[in-house]
C-alpha cells in the first residue's frame, strides 16, 4: 500500500471528474485529528495506523444541460473505541463507500436534493477530500461500541458499583442487638433503662447488670431543678 503524500485538500472536482481521473492513497490515522480523538484513550492510533482511500471521478455529458458529475469515494480504517459494556478497547472497522453528485451551486444542490435520493453537493469551492473522508468516518462510528463478547470478566463492574461491598450494616444482616426505642427523647441511660423496665421485662440486661435502675427524679420534667 503506497503511502504517497497525495493530499487532495483542495480538489477541483469538475476538472478531476472531467478528466476521468482517479486517485488513491493513505493518510496516517493520527492526521485525522477529530477521528483520532474519538478513539479509546488506552488504544490511540499509532504511526502504523492508516486510513486508505480512493476517489474516482465520473463525468457524463447531458444534451441540453450541465454534465452529471459524481465522485465515488471509498475509504477504510481500523481503530479502537471504548466498549460501552466493559470499557476496554474494542476494535472497529470503518468502511466508507459513497457516491456524491456535484452540481453547479447551492441553489441547484438544494433543488436536486429534494428531487432525488442521491447525495448532492455544490462544487462552487474546492473540495477537501481528507475532511470529507473524516466526516464520513465520524458519521459511521457506532453509537454504542461494544464487544460481541467482552474479553474480561467485567473489569468495569467496579465503576458500575457491582461487587462493591455495601455500606456497613446497611440492610445487610440483622442488627446484632435491638436498638432501644427512640421515641423517647431522654438523654440519660438510666432513664432509658427505667423506661424499658416499666414496659415490662423487655430489658433483662437492666437487671443483669445488677444495678438498680437509678430512676432519676428529674425524668418527668424540668421542675425539680428550679
Ligand atoms: Zn466489552
């Protein structure tokens, strides 16, 4: 594959087609910066990665009208995107095969565009073939790149929270001991113990400790302190 430096960044479409020319070559993938930036960060294209392309002009005279001018573009490359399931790089092959009809100006392009399924562009300026190839390839990128079968057992699972231990004690196992009821806003432990006792034997530990529930007199109000 010849890596010749032909860079038709400003192609005269009419002249190219009329001469029935064709052109082909390869660019380093890194030269197509927008496309390169779309690849997986851990598998960026290297010097050996190329975009191969070929372009052929077609020119068909028409009686009583402008000739029909078309460009036929083919291009392919291989790059790596981030798998949306496991986040590892996934190989993606891009293969472009497009034919576009070129007309005199924008007005004619708009008119033809509504009349036919054919892709139509105006050739009122020079064509940057590399930018065109890059546009087509960007459009051709899969929206949700994924391995057909992810290689590793979900290395990305952690990022998704799978297999990560839940916060301690949160609904994971029964609490080791029942919490005392919180409906009573007493601050003192003694008050709590007394409360439990008064609820009827629900707090054996209060007796197991051997200490009498202190039953602080202040329990029922703030009055005695004053
Ligand atoms: Zn994957």
